[in-house]
């Protein structure tokens, strides 16, 4: 293999056509780790390009106060439609089916790490109030909306 001082060259040598972008150092590192732990594994070919044009429609809300108001209104609407019951039912199904009836740590994968669930884990474990978790959800959602806005402006 080529030197590990050039991880992309090493990955290209081990698994040509891996489909990982050269600027994504985290994916390159993870791919090398995966290949090192299982040398026989390989990556599927990169996806084919689209045969039709791709359009992205993005509506920018550049007023931070308006954005915060809209997010807060949306969260309150979710509460009115039964957010607390939905989150509690989902968590109890996890506790009963996966965690053998024991409350506690929630895995940090899949839906469990999604915005809108992970903020309520302290409430579900009895260490926080529902209202404080709503405040956390509001802050997390606003932070993510600002991240998305920055992403679209830069790309």
C-alpha cells in the first residue's frame, strides 16, 4: 500500500471506485478502518449520475427573530398534536421491547439521535421536566436551521 500519509491514495489503491469524495477525510478514515478490520470487504460502485437536472428550492429566512418565532410556533403546534404522548410511547416501546423493561441509556444511533427525540431523554428518564426539554428542542432546532442556512448559502 501507499504510505498512510496520503489516506486517499491508500484507499484508492485498496478499493478503487469507492465513491468517497476526496475532501471528506472522516469518511476516508472510516473506510480505511473498516477495510483494515475486514480486508475482504469492498465498497459498492459510486451511484450513477442523474439523467435529469436536479433543482433545489430553498427559502431563506434571514431574519433570526422571525426564524425563532416560526420554530417556536411549530414546536407548540407539535405539542398540541400530542408530542409528549408520541415521544413517551416510542420510548416505552423501546424500554419494553429492546431494553427488557429497564429505563436508562438510550443508544446513540438512528432515530434515537434525531432532533426531537434525544432532547426528551432526560424527561423520559425522570431527570428533567417536559418544559425544559421543549426549551432544549427549541434551541437545538434553531441551531440546526442556522446551520442549514449557512450550508445553502455556501454551496
